C-alpha cells in the first residue's frame, strides 16, 4: 500500500523536478499551487511590522518588536522593517496583540523581556538601513523573475535572489524599491533591497546560494 505524502513533501518533489527541468510549463503551474497565497494588506502599521517578528529565533530580541526613540523596528534575520513611532511609545521590546473585542485595531504591548547578553540585544538598525534610506530613489524599475531553487520560492531582481513570501509581505503595501544595495553582515558582503511602503520601510536580504559539491568519481 502506497503511503500518502504530505503537501510539504509533494512540494519538495515538484521543486526538485522543476530544478531539473526549469522550462516545463506544467511543473511551473503545479508549483504555484504550493506557493503561499498573496498576503492581505494589514489594517495598520503595527500589524504590518509584527509580521516580521520571529517566533523562536535564537537571538531573542528578534522575537519582539523593538522601539527606540522615534523608530519602531522588527527583524526576523532575513528582513528588517522600520516605521515611525507616532504614538510616542516608550523604548523597549513589545509584543503585538491582535485585534479582538477588547483591542479593535491591534496594539503593541510593552514586554518584560530584557536582553541578558549583548548577543540578544537588538542590532544597530540605523547601520543596517543607512542614514539616508529615506532619501534614496524608490521608483527603480527592473525585471522581476520567479522560480524555485533549492526548496525556495525565489523572486529575482537584478541578480538578487529574494524569498518570495517576504517580498510579498512588503510588496502588498507598496511597490517602490531601490536599486540593489550591498551590506556587510558578519563580515560577508550581502546584496539587499530596500522598499518603501505605505507604513514604512523594509530591507530584504538576498539569499546566498552555494553550489552543491561535485561528488562524482572524476571530481578532483
């Protein structure tokens, strides 16, 4: 008896087939079935920024929304977003509370989290974005390609490989972006894209793929 596989396993099988036969229109149509649906536009800036909070990141600061002065920031290790602190929230780490009968619009609630080491402190987000991120040209036009690679659903812009799901979370709120930027992360130069939305700004890091080693007998 053949065991029924999960949707995730089926997606992996189709993705591997597509890597071998990237020209197959049938496989392309099939892989879109497994793609995450386009996200709905958040109702407010807090809901949007909270979408970029990690759930169980090893750097615990990424599991919260961070408030510092006039800025509200969130980062999941692959993308960072920043909005203006218009309600003058106190500096600190916040949890996002979804809208309910008692919270009609969703709110940020001050958390008791305190970083116990420098590793768990929020990084210098101004250094990540750069001081002039608000004045950069944001109507840059470029060709956008979509495909699967090594299990990722990719959006390619000017040679940068971006996670499609992260890209869609930003693009649903605004389609203006810069030319590719280059940031140094842990000593490694990594391309990124800064995008402007109706709520604030986002920076998505490019996925760095490494060629698989050649394990053939003739490889030296």
